[in-house]
C-alpha cells in the first residue's frame, strides 16, 4: 500500500469496548497490518468490562506502545465512550469503528483514504448505500434502522439529507474540522453520529463509502430498548431546537403515558369491580404515578437507577413529590382564571405546566439526586 499524500498523516483509531475480550486482538492486529504505512495510534475505550477486556488490552499495550487504553469506571454508555476516545485522540484523522468484528478494517482504511483524497471533514461508512452489503443485521434491526434514517433525515439540516446511514458506528473525521463539534455532542444516547450531525448544523462536509457489515465474531449486541428510547428523545430534542433538557422531554412523554394508564385503570376498576368514580380515582391516580415512577427509573433516570429497598423508598418520595401539586394545580388554575385570563383552557394549561415543572425539578432533585 502506498501513501497517497506526501504528509505523514497520523491516524488514531477509536475502538469502544464493552465485553469484547474475544474479539479485540484480531482486529488490532489487522489494523496494524493495514495501516502500516501510517503513523497509527489505537485507542480502546473500555467501560470496566467484567470479562477481562481491560487486562488483555493492558497486556498487548505493553508489547506495542501504539495501543492506548482508557478504562472508565462509573461512567458508561457508548456515545460517551466514543466522545472520550475522539477527544483524546492525537492523530490528525480519527476513525471510529466497532470492536466486535462487524466493521472491516479495510473499510475503515477506505474511508480514511477517501477523506484524504477529497479533503472531506467526515466520511461515514454506510450500510445502506447500494453497493453496501449487510450480512450482520437482522431483518428487524434493518427495518428499525431504515425508519430511524427517515426520521433523522427529516430532523437534520438539508445539507445532510444525502446521508444514508445516520446510525452508523463507523466513520473517519478530520479532527481539525470536527473537534469543536465533537466537544459539544450530548452523550446521553447510543447515536453519536446523529448527535454530531445535529450539533454541527450543516457546517461539515460529509461523504459516504459503502460498508460490508459482518456478523459479530463473538458475544452479543448491547443495543436494547433504552437505547431506542434515547434515540427518540434525541429526535424530539433536535426538533424542538435543543432548548429543553433531554431528561425533561423524556419525563414529559412518560407523564403522558401516565395519563393513559390513569384513564384505563379508572375504567377497568369501575367496570370490573363496580367501583364508583370517586372510589376508583385514588387507585388509578396511584397506579399511574407508580407506572410513571417505574418507567422514569428505567429510562429517564437510568444512569441513577434505583433498585431493591431504594426503589421502594424512591417510590414513596415520588408519590410525596407528586402529591403536592395536585392541590397546587387546582389553586394555580383557579388563581390564573381569576387574575390573568378567564379562558378555561389557558388556565388549565398554566396549572399543568407548573405541575410538570415542579414534578420534574423536585423528583430530579429529591428522588434521583440529579441537579
Ligand atoms: N465503552 C463502551 N461502552 N463500549 C460499548 C458500549 C458501552 O456502553 N456499548 C457498546 N459498546 C461497544 C461494543 O463493545 C462494540 O465494540 C460497539 O460498541 C458496538 O456495540 P454493539 O452492541 O455490537 O452494537 P450493535 O452491533 O448492536 O449496533 C451496531 O449498529 C448500530 C446502529 O444500528 C453498531 O454498529 C453501532 O455502532 C451502531 O450505532
Ligand atoms: Mn455489533
């Protein structure tokens, strides 16, 4: 392989890992072989995997100082690992790829050469270009990604509408051009690339090359429902000009689901147990609040998730926090109606808004201890 540029480019390759002990060595070897004409650094960002990934990488990094490892304890999540890796890179180009064998090192090299040749800020490896080949994604995941692509395209700047794989975990970036945006990426999610495109607001030149997406070598995918949820929140966050905190958006959607739970529970209890409306209401209000609490604990405040006895304590606190505004809501709506406007809809919206803000702020603070 020949260098196509007279400058001696230094390339950093970031490999985020969570339980990839069985996969990592072969990928590192292959990368060294392929990039041998370049000054290479391989940065592995491990989230304290309990399968010995760190110990293995530590050993191979003794043997070859081009390998660096960042071991993160108490911080986790793919997007934040990627951000930390990219920000710690010392190359003038930085590549991101999965460490489980699904991205081929040769495609990463192609993306890098493409970036060099065309002076592109960001070259994305796409699984959805015509000439790409998806071997390692189930029908369901392919369908999900296609839908996510359509939604992403709608929510991002026109300049990025030619992109075919907004969910890709494989790209090469010119660090000079991308660093300031990488710095700003909101890491509460799986979708680093989508966030990077959102915060860069059309300012990057982006091109794609086709990927062959292989099946995983060993182990299992870490993508789960909470990651899909994070992505939906990202979309809403971008669509609302990124003004509201992501957690507040998540909290609001969970609140809406609570309305549904309350309505269904009321009608269920009245029909099945022949309760009167007044008897059914306390049951359905508590059921809805409990359901809100459990979903928020699983999704909105997942990084501070409560378990065991703390889960029960948290529920009691949450019910307490949520019980204040029931009174306040009525008081506020009445005051608004009397003093500001006698429009009933506006008065109720004012009441609900205050309750929402109170519930969000107070439960963030007192139930999940977040600022
Ligand atoms: N440090 C760290 N922390 N690494 C993680 C974490 C984490 O919490 N979660 C996953 N990883 C690493 C894995 O070890 C792997 O190297 C890479 O990130 C991809 O994770 P997978 O769990 O294998 O993802 P996937 O194959 O299901 O998802 C693929 O498609 C997604 C879009 O559909 C990947 O290509 C993703 O990058 C891509 O976003
Ligand atoms: Mn994978």
